[in-house]
C-alpha cells in the first residue's frame, strides 16, 4: 500500500472507532437498569439482609391489596354506571287534527336495567298536558300508548 494512502486510512479508521465507541456508550446508557427504591444491603450485614428480604416478601401482598381495592372501586363505578339514565328514545307525533305539526312527544329515559321513566307531552291548541310513567325492568304498571311503547323500544336499542 502506498504511504500516501496510509494516513487517510488510519484517520478514517480512528473516526470509525470513535463513532463505534460513542454508539456503544449511548447503548449502555439507554439500557441501564433502574436503581431499586432502596439499595441492596451489604452481603455481610445479615440483619439488614433479613429485613430487606421481609420487605420484599411483603410487596406482593401490598400490591395484591391495592389490586383488590382497585377492583372494588371499578365494580362500584360499574354498578353506579348501570343506574345512570343512559338510554334515550324519542317519538314526536301529532295526536290532534287541528294542530299544525308534531309538537307532542313521548320521551323514554332508562338505565342499563330498563328502569326509568317515560314522559309524554300532548300538545293541542288550547293546552299542553304532561304525563309521567315509571318504568321498572322495561315494563310499566300504567298502560303505555303506542308512541310511549315505541319511545321505550328506541331507548332499549343497543348503541
């Protein structure tokens, strides 16, 4: 190899080696293990090692307790969510020939269990009347009109 090429090749090899070293250091730094919350005691300190071991044995129990508490909170939130009026059905209609448009309505508001109310409004030229009927398990003790039944059916449709 001519001497004129030896110096540039050596410099190129040096640059490549430095780049490889820099990449290795960055990789080591990224892959560094997170330090424990409390450093491990010296292997010669048996009392400290025993205490540390006891703490580590108690951790799964503490995590299990926290998991059970979170489960209970989730169950309570789910139960509460099932009682929220979350299903809505509306039917607008014109029950009287002498009124202009569909100003009367039946509105069903029920929870996930089918409990709630049906609110009906009958609008005429002289007055508007409101009727409220309780719904338990998707059924009413009071007779439902066709529009109220349809509103309740619409409220029960899966979303």
